[in-house]
C-alpha cells in the first residue's frame, strides 16, 4: 500500500525532476522492547542504517515505530513521520526532523480533553457509569497514564488545565511503568487505588495495551466507572473487557464505510479495480489509510519546498502550507503555521458499543458517534457547548 501510494503521488506532485523511492529493510530493533526502554542500541543501529541507506525520511507504520527510534532518526538527521501524541516541546527539541499527522499532538490533545471534561462533564453525575449509585453521584476523576517523561509532562499539563479552566481537581493520579510483564499487577493496584479514592470517572490517557489489563482488573474487583478514553480504533476496543468498555467514551470517531474514505478513493485512482493489500483477505484490519495520510503530508511539503531540498527548506515549506478544506472524517482537519509540526486540529467524540457492527471491518464491536458526530477544532473549543451540559453518548 505504501508503494502504491508513492507510485501515484510521484505522478501527481511537482518534485522538480526527483521521484520518491521506498526502501524497506529488516531492522534489528523491536518497538515493543524499545517502548519499554529495552534494547535501545538496536533502535540506534536502525537509525544509522536508515541514514546510511541515504534516506531523507522514515515512514515506518506509526504503531510499529517507537519514540526511541524516532529520536535516533532525528539525531541522524533523517526525517521521521510516525510519532503519536508527543508534546510540542518534543517536536521543537528534535526540530526540524520530527513530523506527524497520526492524530493531534499531545499538547493539542490535552487541551481538547480538558475542554471536554470542563464543559461537558465536571460538576455533573457520572451518568455513563456502570454503577447505579455513581450515575447519581457528582463525578470524581482519576487519571492513568504511562510513566514516560513526555507523557508525564502532558499529564501534569492536563491536571493544570482542569484546575485553571473549571477548578476541577483529580482525586487520584496513577502512572504505570511501560513494562508489559508488569501490566497485570500494576492494573490490579491502580484499580484498587481508584476505588479507594471513590473515582467515578477514569481519564485513561493510556497506550492501546494497558486497558486490556486495566479493564479486566476493574471487572474482577466489581468496579464499573466511566472510562474517558482516547479511541484507538474498533479492533483494539474488542480486546478490552466488554462489560467495562461498554461505559467508555471520549475522543474518537465512528468509522465511515471504508470505500467512501479519501484514502480508498485515492487508492482507486492509483490502482484502478484493485483493493489495498491491508485488509483485503489478509486477515488483518484495513489500516491502509495510515500510509495514505502519512505520505500525503510528506509529498505536500516536498512539493512546497521547491527545487533546493534541504531540512530547512522542507520545514519552511511545511509551515507555509495552506489549511485543508474542512475536516476529513478520518484524517481530520489540518492547519499549518510557524512551528506547527503536527497540523491535526480537529476531533470528534465517540462511545463504545459492544453490539454494533463496525463499518471498519464488519465485525461486532464499534465506536459510535457522540453529539451527533459533530466535529470540533482546537481553535474553537467553545463549540463543545456547556458548561454543565452532559454529553450525548451511549445512546443517552
């Protein structure tokens, strides 16, 4: 799918006599180990390999990359386009080599999440809880996040924004070490802490794996809070305890029918009469839209950079790009500007319905739209409405 889009974009963008070549190689590293702070020498070796191959940029699939690898790429002066939810300070630290359209930056996401809590949740009953008493109890918030320096900074910013914007404190904050072997025991401890603090609503700023154990631990302790989450996609939602996740909602979208998406329409232009490899009988989910948006981001800047392609010119071109026309249902709305390394500014809200059929892969279990599928932007958070106005999620 990467190659198909690259072949097509090479014919559609002005590249001043150049063309983009995709070079794939088997790295030494393992992103799961690297995300746990293990075998970092392999990540560094892979970044050196990318540099020695003559790579201008790296477009590794975002869920298969790691923060360590991305940082090592920047140290080797190779562009990276795969980061997820990193704060603006991180992009600035590694400028001009870190870029992303894999959702909003961590800084923007925290601002959006705080606005949702303050405008549509704080000071009101936890009506989406699975506990009957909590549905009549004013919300008490807990925060769970991975114990990584960049995400710790974002968690602190999240709590600060809640205090500033609506005087809302977080009753219990729990950071978990990113060590998969310890996830079950950590989840059990965190759930016990949340119960002891009478938390009705868990703000789960988690990676896609930890909620597998966290939701099971909650069910095992007969604890059924609201789960305020960042939606990681329909397939991941099925991995969690469904009796718990049926009370989950937050930033995300109700995925449209795949054939109607911009990525699918572009694929048909690129390879008429054929379907993307990912998801077409492969048994895996159809994540072909990830390379589409990643490469669209890259090619737009390559064209705008002009005939003299340098890191400085590429960055200047990226900052000068015009905004997208409206918000694409999957890729979101992009707004560029000076020092904007991640242009995604729009978001919608969704809740998990264990019984719904997903348009993403036609399997049972899907996120469905809150608030009628309305799209919001970081530049106009007042459009969320409120305060003291409950969200319209979970069919309520």
